[in-house]
């Protein structure tokens, strides 16, 4: 299915601008992306608004997606996540802290077929292994930034560390994760 998402997203980019491909992409990914937005925003109306804004950006920015840098669903989830976090920041609120285990965009829908569960479980385990390979402070910064929406400045204040240190931890940690996942 991931290859299909990649193909559909590439067909949405110039010069193709394939509306049928965009429709298929929307139909197959919107439940996951909506769940992602809802998980961050905790408000159905705002999540629907963010989903619409996200798909508008996906359509208009499809040219900026590069298949070699990652999966289409990951790129689209990042667009949606960033839109949701921008909305929260504009409202000056923080995503609600919960006891939720963050399982990634693949678990955001109940539509997974049993055959895909093993692959998703393996991908998640690999990511967790990569995260466990980081220093505790690096791992904490990455999780707080990506899952709770903290800015680098907020992390610097909360952890009582210089801003440059926080940025370096995140940058180096993400690089280690990328290498680990390859």
C-alpha cells in the first residue's frame, strides 16, 4: 500500500496534477490523518478543519515530496502534524498530556488488515530500538518535540539547558534514528 501512496502523491505533483489520484489518496489516507489530528487537537471540528487544510497543502505542495527521502504517508502525516501544532500554538494551548502510548500513524486507524499488523509491529519495534539507542536526554527532547509539540525554546526552558544544546541533541538524535532505520 505504501508504494501506492507514493505513486498517487507523485501523480498529484506537476505536471500531472492528477485529480483522480488525489481523490484516491484522500480516500485511503484521510482516516489515518484525521485520527492523527484528532489525537493532537482533542476537538473533532478543529481536526476536520486541519485535515482540510492539510490536504490543500498536500495538493499544492506535492512537488516538494521526494520519494527517496521517505514514505508518502510519513510526509503527509508530517504536514498534518505541523498544521495541528500550528493551530494549537495559535490558540496558545498545549496538546493534552495523557497516558497514551504513541504508536505512530499506522495505528491511527482501525482499518489495518491482519497481514499488515506484523509489518507495522516490526517497523514500530525497529523505531523503538533506534530510540533506545539514543542518550536519555536526546530521546526525551525528540519525544517531547514530536509528540507533545514543544518548541526548542520551550524544551530549553523546561530542561534548563542552552537552546543550542537542545537543537544539537534533536538534530544529532534524528540523524542517528535515520541511519538506524536505513
